[in-house]
């Protein structure tokens, strides 16, 4: 076998850099729990999200026992929070039918075309006002969200402030782009295998991840039609460790969205020699506790059904405070 020339190595290195910002590194099997370093943990998570491999993402993002708990909890996590009424059921069924029936693309475009014409004639000049109102509403919703961390809120605010000016320049009335967008929506609906609301909420973990993957990849393709490449943002990522003390690390994540730089940060925790995102892990553990409340003190404890270690039962104890093991 011939050895690779220095030039070939340079080309391979450039290719690796173009896929995900970072230096050459040992590639672990997709879905391997945690990362060998804080940077690897974040980078591998982003790669899996980029590619819509959500089942592998969760397997990577959580320690084995927490991943097993997530899968076991999934039917209740995925259940509808409120009963589905007949009106919502009928609207859902009609929407799925329109997106998946034969010649759906032609029928949907025929219905949409008069709106596109009217948009260019009557509403195009109002887009700055419309996007301004939408931007204000989005920022308010972000500020009031109780389940978002401060870095997440900051990142979302920056993203909204980048996307709003872009939305004002998008040719929403362009009929050729509308045809492409409709084709993407129809293809996505078919691949997501949508049927009824009940079926959507009764999916097991594997089925849900496949459906989410189809919808995520479809969303990326839809944005591509109008000039917003999320893959380009993923490719621009750089990850820097700001602090690594004991079992906790603080990393800075920088990427571009529509060529504008955005920064966020994350705290990672070292558990059993592997690195995990502290906020994500704590959120999953809190949800597990919520879905599996501890039995009353007077009630006998049920017999254990698995030898795997259970996640901590105290949601008040942050994961980031855990000691390295």
C-alpha cells in the first residue's frame, strides 16, 4: 500500500476542518456516551444534531443510566399534555391529508399562488413593520421563558436580532421559491409518517427520533430555499475551553449565522471519565424525577428492576457540582 503524500495529508486536514471547526482528533463511534474532552463532547453533539441523528445524540449526551431512563420515560414525556379535541383532530387530519395526498405539490401551489401575487402587490412594503413586530414578540417570549438558561436566552436573542433583518429581504412572494418550499414540506411530511395526533404522541423513542429527524432535515432544506444555510453555521463552529477545574469545565462556543458571529457558553461535568453538558443532563434528570416521583415514606420501596445506577433523586443538587469519578 502506498503511503499518503504530505499534500494528501494537507487536503484531508482541510476537509476535516471544513466539516467541523477543530483540529484532527480520534473519531469515536457515533453515539458513544460523553466526550473524551469538553471540546469533543460539544463538537460531537453538534455534529449529531446537524445530521439529524437525534437517537445517537441522546445516547452521546447522557450517561448510559440516564439514557436508559430517558427511553423508559419517553411514552409519558411524549404524551399530549392536554386532551385532543375533535376540532384539533380534524385540523390535523386535514393538514396531513393535504401534505401527503397524490399531487399534493400542485394542489398546494394552486391554492397558494393567489396569496403570493397579493403579497407582492399589497404586503411586500409592509415587511419591515411585520418583522419588527415579530422580532419584538420573540424577544419578549425569550425573556419570559422560565425553562431557558441565561446563556440560552442570550444566544436566542442574538439569533432573533440576526434573522429579523434577513426576513425583511427574503422574496417571500417568489413563485419559483414557493414551489421549492412546498416540495420540501410535502417530502418532509411523507418522511415523518404523520397520521393522527394520537399516533404522534404515542410514538416510542425510536419512532419519535426518526420523525424528528425527518422534520429537522426538512426545516434545514426549507431555510436553504430562502438562503439561510444552517449547515454553514454548524461548519463555522469553534469551541474553546475557558476553564477546566476538577470535574467541571466551562467552554465558549462561537459560530456564524448569516455571516454574523454569535457566542454562547456551556458548562460540562466529568462523570465516570466522560464529559457531559451539565444543563442538559440536569434537565433530563429533573424530568425523570417529575415523571417518577419518589414513593411516600410509608410505602414499601418496589423491588429494583435493573442493576444500572439510577440518576440522582435530588433535583436541587446541580449536576455541575458533582465530583469527578
